[in-house]
C-alpha cells in the first residue's frame, strides 16, 4: 500500500513538472517546491560557501520550498544565470548590480569604480531600508525587468588588480590585456587602471590567464585564495577600485506565487548569507593577504609607490565622460554616505 502511494506521488510530481512545460519550479509532493539556484563560482569558494548558507537556511526553515543549488557555472555563466531567471529556466540567482544593467541601466551605479571608500561604507550603501537612492532604483528595476530583488549583500573587501609584472601607475598597464567581467562598468574599471579590457566569463578566466590570452585580472583577495591564482599571477596591486555588492533575484511571478512566510524565509536567508559573507571577509582579510604572500605573490601598496590618486583620477575622468547622467545620483549618495 505504501509503495502504491509513493508511486502515485511520484507520478503526480512528474505530471505536474510536465504541465509546467520545463519550468524551473518542480513540484516534489503535494506542497513542497524545489527552486533551482545558479552560482557560477565553485562550492568551495567564499562566494560558493555564502550561497550554501542561503540554501541551508531556506531548506532548514521552510517545509514548502526547498533550494537546489548548481555550482561552477553548471547552469551557465553570470549573464546566462540572469537570463535564465528572466526566462523561467532558473528560479534564483545572485548577481552584481552591473550585470543587471541590461534590464534596467541605472542598476550599474552601484558597481561604479571608487563609489565607496571602504567595506563599512559599502554595507551602508546596501541598506535597503535606509538608502533612498537604492530603494528608488530597485523599485524601478522591478517594474522594468519583471524581477524581484529580495535582498542585497555587501562585500567588505575591495577588488584588486593582479598581473605577472609590477604596476604602479596607469601608464605601466598601457597596452596590456586585462580580463574584465562582461559588463561596461567593469571594462571601464580596467580602462581606468590603464589596461585594455578583455571581457571573459569567470569560468574561463583561469585558463585565459594560464595561456596568456590575458595578462591580468581584478578580484578581491578571497577569490585569489579560492582559486589559487598565484599559480598564474605574481603581483597584487592594492588599487581598491570596486567594492562589490550583489542582489538576490527571482521573477515577479514566482515571488507573488510564494506565501508571505516563504517570502520572509528568502529575505531572512539573504540576510544570513550577507552577514556571513561580510563578516567572513572582514575576519579573514589579513589571512587572505598572508596566504597570497606565502604562495609567492608580491603585494604592492601605496607605501611601495602605488599611485592610487593616478588610478582614481583616470577612472574619474572616464566616469565623468561616460556617466555624466548619473551625477545627481552620485551627489545624493555622497550626501547619504557623508562624503
């Protein structure tokens, strides 16, 4: 009798999945739903571990929704994951603001180089309840994109430039190909540092560095450690040019189909993930730096002659030309941050 009941439930689940026409939402039982989540990083990386915090929180706190994560870009790269959420083939992903600018351009503001001065200010920047500029842009994003942002995460650590040669000024990087995220804001960041941006998805970047397709890249220390980039990069320049933030997104239709309780579970899971990620980066920043040095990387700072003002000045010049339309936002954010 139990076997017949189990078989019937499996058949019902299969029929429900078929009726959904390949939707990423799969009915596993009478009430439970499994939502797919795409993460382009490895499960072992800091970003992957943060994602698992989110997954475990939801799975431990809800009987009606469960998260099934896919790591290592198994469901596609950064942009493919966003497109999957839009099309409904993926239920949830976490994306940088700049990567969402193809759906609503003003989102890229929060990935602009040299927008904040430190990790504490970046956390304040990502306060959805108290930052009026953030709230305004997210509301407009939701209306334009058909996606709901259920929470944000702020990075404590900044992105740093790495190369196989020493760089102290933008002129030192002239003519050198540097990997960038496949987005205008990140290519501008590389141009501001003095290099020639080559947009490559992260899943292909270690190979591109090893083969010499590109000569450098830019990422925070936690990523350098997670992917052991000392195997193909020898210098870290502490340019501190971008403090990343990410957004948890689902489609509006999926969000509206969830109960208020499950919506709150996703929000709470996002907060648990954001707190873990921020605190882990903060607590381990010096250890990350030391690990890089222990494995042969040389770190170049302002004390070593790294001309931060030159990098910032060049970047600001490019920003003023390309992003003049955002000046009102920049002014409002400076006021909010107390700059």
